[in-house]
């Protein structure tokens, strides 16, 4: 596996990204979508994990317009910093940034053209849900996306408003003890997706809360994280190969 920092042009502005790649050859790609805390060690860990499994992993920094160096700590204060930065993320900025990432990946000789998925966490889980509306995305895995069933930090409506435009299959993963996404919200997401005839899978782990997949947490849930990782790999094998 190799990794590097690079930039991708978005309307003439440089968007910083982290890239992790498997050994030489053409590989499907996954766009890793950041938590509210920014592109930090955890997001790089996920990208490296994907690269070891045979995927090109690209982590765009969606805060580059206002907070390009932001990597807030996992504390209440860090969450406040992240929420303030996330207020600048809108559907319009996401279309521009995701579109640029898709085009860049499709232009690389080490990427299997047209085989691109997303995998996001918290804020990034919300973005992953939205990415399923975009051409060029073959599958989207959304882990505990807080803005799927509640308004975004920008004040825009919840991402469920986009349900009619979803085109890629979804894998939605939640913690049953996640107070930010209660059971009634998960049920409403499932009902909306079923009612619209969309392709999706939902996995709820009853004993864990928000951000259970985060490897740096002292209460990291190994069993649930391992199972979730296996589900993600099976989901990507199904839709990216």
C-alpha cells in the first residue's frame, strides 16, 4: 500500500485530499467521507484499510473553503468546532466536490473506470447518502449519518428529501444506542426508502452507540466493527466488481 497527500481542482480552487492505493494495477475506488471533525488520523486509517483490501481510497477535505487545516479533537469542544465548519457544507458544495473527486478518480490509470463508491461516517454518512443521487457513484455506505433524517448543519433540509433521486444502492449502518439517531428516525428512513422502491440494506447493532467504528476510541467495539467491515466489503464486492 502507498499513500500521499494531493490536491484536486474544484472550480479553480485546490481541494486537499488523502490518497491510499493498493499495489499496481487497476482497482475500484472508494471516496471516504469525513466525520464532522475533519480529515484526521481516523479517516486516514479507514482509507488505509480500504487500500489493504484492494480499493483505491480518496479522502477529500470538504472544509477547504473555510477551514482547510481543521482536524478537531474528539471532545465536546471539538464537536462544536466541527459543527461550525460543517455549516458551510451544502448540497451545492457537495455536488461540486464529489463531482470533482469522481472525475479525478476516473482519470487515473490505476482506477477501474466507472467503479466508484462512497463510504462516510456521521457527517460523512449524510454525504454518502446524498452521493447516491449522483451519476458516477455505483454504491454508497453510510455509517450513522446524522443528517439523513434531520436538517443539515447548514440549515438545509434533511437528506431524506432527496429520496426520489437516489440511484445507487445504499448500505446504512447504525448503533442502536445512538442518541443522535433514535429508532424512530431509522424506521422513518427505512419507510421512505421502501416506499420509493430504492435498493438498500440496513444494519443496526443494538448494543453500540454513535461512532462505534472509530478505531481510536477507548470503547471501540471490536466485534461490531469487524462485522460491519465484512458487510462493507461484501457490499462493495457486489456493486463494484
